[in-house]
C-alpha cells in the first residue's frame, strides 16, 4: 500500500493445466480491493506462452466502495444516493432496482453487523420479481450476499418451466446499485444463468450495463459446471 513502501505491479498465476488459468472470481475481487486497476495479471500453463491482462479487464464494474473503510463507504453512499439515476430505460430494470432498494432500507437491524445494507431483485419474463436481502453474519464467512440468495427461486422457476430470469439488480440502502459480488457472479454462471443481465451504478451515478453474468467474469470459462 502507499504507506508501506511497496506497490504491487504484477500478479502471476502458473498451473499444470495445459491452458492458462487466470485467478478465480473471488481472488480477482480481493486483488481489485488492494491493487491498482492497471496491475498486470499474467497466467501460464504447460503449453508455451504467457497470457496477460489488466486487472480491470478481469473484473468489470467492481464495487464503487472497493478499498474503502466503513466511514468512507457511508460517506460515498450518502453522496451517491442523492445523485444516482433511479429510473432506467428498461422498465423491468427500474422495477427491480426499486424493489431491491426498498428491501435494503428495511434491514436496519443488520447495520449492527455492517453499516451498508444490501438487497437484490431478479426480474422474470412477464414482469414478476423476487427480492432477497443480504443475510449478515457476525461470524467470519457466515454472511450470504443477496444475489446468491436469489438462486433458489431462479432454479425453482426454471425447474417448474416458468418464465425465464431476465435481469438482476443489487442495491444498497443509499439507493446505489451494485454488480453482484464475485462469488455470486460465479454462482450465476456455474448454475446456468450466465446470460442473465446485470446492472449497476457507476461512480457518477449513471447506469452501467447491461452486462451478462458471463461477461462480468471474463476469461473464466472453466466455471460453467451445470
């Protein structure tokens, strides 16, 4: 970090696989929180050659709160909350965003664990929506993010032959929309929802997206399992 007299300039990932494998989604998210977006990530397998990408190319649209402490997150959330664009040209996205924001605002008790509150909504063909709030846990590793909690309903609807899931919007109680966290992005892809569209707010409060779940974790075809 800037106060430690050192700076990460390159990350190298070498495996015994034939083809290069870049760091997994959760590793990318961690690296994004501590490294510059311009850091070079190099990957190599048993074949000759090294593939390189900028870190920012491996995790598009990271959290606007990355690298910040709790107080700084709250300050930024309050500032963005008054300037974010609340409506989207796609009415389904607007509906999903408003439902997620409303649910996030109802989670005040969970602020005792962490002061930023999240919820997420999946919208299906035909306009039906389903919303879940993040489940925060004091015990390390117990928190379950809101997008991951949407998966059971998405899988149930698919198994029942109901309308397809179209888009997912995650938002906090300030009204700032966020792309799914890395683990949830991977779960969407692994369980067959790689084409679901994702939307989020940029640093200036405008909309980013659509970005499919697959596009949100590029160079990671190996995570498609089911």
